[in-house]
């Protein structure tokens, strides 16, 4: 498929994301703890990276999704946001998350603003879904002022090198070839939702920003890889027979791992499921 065809297809898939978000809101027990953590942790980290640069600035958010980060930013700065999905925009409006922002349906490959309009650009879990990444990055760079700030987060390809996932990738020749092509960013990963999804190795993500004239100020990962097979089945089994203990244990794992990632200890610095970059446009 051509990049334009992929973007059109994905826009329709993103329209249905409200069903997933609504299901997270109604989870119970340990699933709710994990669901709330996984759906808010990335946004919280990106906001914390942004906060020192927000006062008196004009912010462009690329891909608002359900608008949680949009709402938080709007309490500190003037924010303009857009999403390729009308369904996402409508859902964010229903939640009241776009009340303090100027929002519209748009495509990051053609941002309708003049050069050097914004002090800051935010792209949370967006870049990995763009088959035409070069055009998008050029547009982001174009609308950002010299010396402006960009904050972006993407999936970490390292999670596909986890021992259990690696065993799955190694099971046959086709799977091995798929892994090698993923590592080289030559094809998309298989997404449960069917959305185009191409994760980055840490070096690739950093190089991406630097190749478009950005100086990386901060680069980190977050979120311990534990809610996947076989751990997922173990946790659900524990939750069935000792729910209070399981909730306590999972909460402890989350709090402890988040603290370790925030301290950026060398042994775990790059193994998080998500990676975040704070960078400044040079020139």
C-alpha cells in the first residue's frame, strides 16, 4: 500500500479507538490498575518533560487522541491540536478535554500554519504510525521556531528483543526475517488493531531527531515490560484466587519500576516499553 492509502485506512481504524478507551475506563481489579497506568504514564512523562518550557508559549500537539495531554497542557499554555481521526476528536470533546484548545481535523504531513509559528511541538505515540515519516518530520520542523522544543514518544523496539518475544521471532525463518526487517525499520510491526506500527530502537529514535536538525536534551525509556505473555496469564490467575494480594503486588511493581526508570539507572535505562525524547531545534 502507498503511504497515502495507509494513512486513509488508519484514520478509519483510529475512529474506533473510543471503544478501547471506554473498555479501559470500565475495567475492574488488577486489570484496572494496569489499564490506568498504561493509558496515562506516557502522557505524564511527556508533560513533565514539557513543563519547564510551557510558560507563555504556543504549543502544537500532533495527534491529540482522547485529549488527556491536551487538557493538561492547556492549563499552562496556549495549545493548538489536531488529529487525523474525527472519531478521536469527537471523543476528546465529549470528555471535555479540548475546551481550552483550538482543535481541528488534520494531517501531520500538511500542517496548515506558517513557518516558525510554534514554540513547542508535542507528538505522543504518533511517529511510529506514519509511513511517510520524512514529510511529517519536515512539517514539524518547519512550523517550529528556531530554538523551539519538541517532545515525542514512541514504542521501544527493545521490547521485541525480550527473551520470550525473541523465542517467538526465532521459531521459523519467516519470523526471523520479519524481526530483522523490523530492526532495520524496513516494515511495519503487526498491530492488534491493524494500524501501521513501526517501533524504533533507541539509537534510531535519537538519530531521527538529530537528522532533522534537533539537539537531543533528554532521552529516556519508561514502563516495565510485564503485561505480556506469559506474565499476563500468571497475573490473571493470581487475581482470580487472591485479588487483594495481586493488586498490591502489581501496584508495587509499577511504583518500583517507575521509580527506577525515572532515576535512569544504567542497567535498565533502555529496556522500557516506551521511549521519550526532549529536543531543541538548532538554528
